[in-house]
C-alpha cells in the first residue's frame, strides 16, 4: 500500500491562478466581443522579447554543442564558473559587497529554489511569512509538513503571518515572538513595496539576535529606481551571518521561459542542531543541490552570462525602463480615478485599494466585465490582501495605455 504525503491534502483547492483562469474562460465563452478586447494584467509574466545579447550568446552556445570538440555534457551542478564569476563581480563586488563566486549556486528558477531550500531545514522551525505573500512560500511549507490545517480564511495553523498594510508601508513590523525562518521579498510581489535600509537593518538585527535566517527574495531588485533602497540584503551589515538571497533572471532579463536563477549562501551563515551546536548552511545546500540537481543548461547559462556584457546591461536597462514606464502610467491612471494606490515606483506591480468596499474578487469581476481587463485579486495573496487588487506592468505600452483609458471610463 503506497502511502501519499497527506500534507498535500491540506492545500487549498481554489488556488489563485486556476480560479482566475476559470472566471476568464467563463467570461470569454459568454462574451465573444469582450473576449476580443480582453487585456491581461494578471499573472506576473514578462511580455517583451528576450534581449539580443542573450539570443546571440545562446545561438553561439548551440553551435558549440553541435561540434564534437566543444560539445558539453553534464556541467558543474553549482553552475559554470563563467556565470558564477560574472554574478559575483557585477552584482556584488562592483557594489562593494562581499559575495564570492563559490557562494553562488545557479539553478533553473527562484520558484524552485525558494521551495527546495526547505530540504535543508529541520522540522519544528517557526516559519514567518508576510501577508499578503507570494503563495509559493506558503504552499511549499504546507507540502513539507511545516503547518497544520488551514482555517476558513485560508490561514494555516503553525505559520506566523506578518501583516503588511499601508500603516507599515507593506513591510512587516518586527514580531514580538521568536521565529526561525522569515521570508521577505523586496521589491515586493504583490504589493510593489520596497524595504528601506532602516527596515532591513532591523530585520537583520532581529535575525542575528535570535539565530534566525532571513530568506530574502530579490527577484525584482533590477526595478529599484531609488538609489537609497538596498538591492541586496548583503548591503546590510551582518546579513552574511543571517540571510540567504534568492535572485532570478526571469524579470530583469525576461528569462521566465528560458529559466535561470541563483541562490547566495554565505559561508559565514550558520544553522543549529537540536543540541544547539552550530553548523554551516553552505555545505548542506551544496550537498542538496548536487544530489537533486544536475545543473542548469549550458546554453541557458551562456545566455545569462550575456546579461552582464555591456550590451546585455543596456538591454536590461531598456526593458526595465519600458516596464517602469508602464507602471508610472498605471499609477497615474489609478490616482486619477481616486483609488488608493501603492507600489509601481520601484517595482512592476501596482497595488490598488478597491472602491466602495468591494471585495477583491468583486473588483476582479467588475474589471473583467466592465473594462475587459484581467487583474489579480489581492485576497489571493493572503487575507490581508482583501480589499486590494494588483495590476501588473508587464505588458506592451499600447495595452497599458488602453488599460488606462478603460480605468478612466470605469
Ligand atoms: C517571478 C518571481 C520569482 C522568479 O521565479 P523564477 O522561478 O525564477 O521564474 C521569484 N520570486 C517572486 C516573488 C516572483 O514574483
């Protein structure tokens, strides 16, 4: 009798994006005209073409694969040195940060990394997540057995929810209680908020005091416009003793379909055995990664390396300017109709308060039926997201301009 992992049965059935897809399908089947006008500002996926520098490098890599002399089979599980060095030099050393190439592990995505990281942590950790939150952090903890059942609001027993609201700038207050693992994502998906140096300094101090680890998701760092906002947790003194950073090429380089990301695990980061003995995290992840992963594709890593060339950097800059230009238009359009608006300044997401006390899903239906625009209901990211909706700036300029016109007509 093959037993299943019953933790999966705790997962809530109505996962956000399938429910959005169901409602959109029902709408388009009933309204062919509305379907033709439909603009999707829902799922956070990039829309613009892969940078030329990346395509060129990948073509070259494909040709190398086609020649017996330069063909590559399995590569190093942690990633090729050419990419690890490019990351260490450009993302960290050039900014005066101490992260060495062998503290960087290349993977095929941050979604997998943020889920897989739980392999190396023990049972019994107190886990804190923000509310609202990127659902992957929650569901992966449910799957591995770190939670109890969900209540009627979808909150899982055993998880510590850190409420994010306009009052705290959507950056959670330091909790009274002790927690062991804390997921932070800044710039934030879904709220578009950023964390200031002071706020991150407080979190690093908290983590060091309690022997906790911050799981810092910096997937959107490239969208930061304000020079005073940290782009990496390692800009905060002491973070090498308490933080793991997740980075991805998905949003800066348009790699959502190409797949490449990395984790930084400082060699100075320690966890603890039950008897209180300290143990370094780096060798644990190294072992986990090389046992369960056989390396990202050579072709893809060559493409990622090209993002650090001069051409690659300027092509990333153009992509970011495009999306942030979209975000600025959306922020203006939402302001003009008098709705409370957050984010969209250092992040490609605009977080909007619903009008007249509508719930997030009521607003979703209103936008779908009246404006033929798909947005994401805030409540899908956690109960503190109720009363908000997210508009993604990942779109063509023409679509965003049309969405702005439709918002004005709402
Ligand atoms: C898009 C996104 C990522 C990137 O995920 P990949 O698997 O690398 O594509 C990571 N974290 C958050 C919060 C995201 O929105």
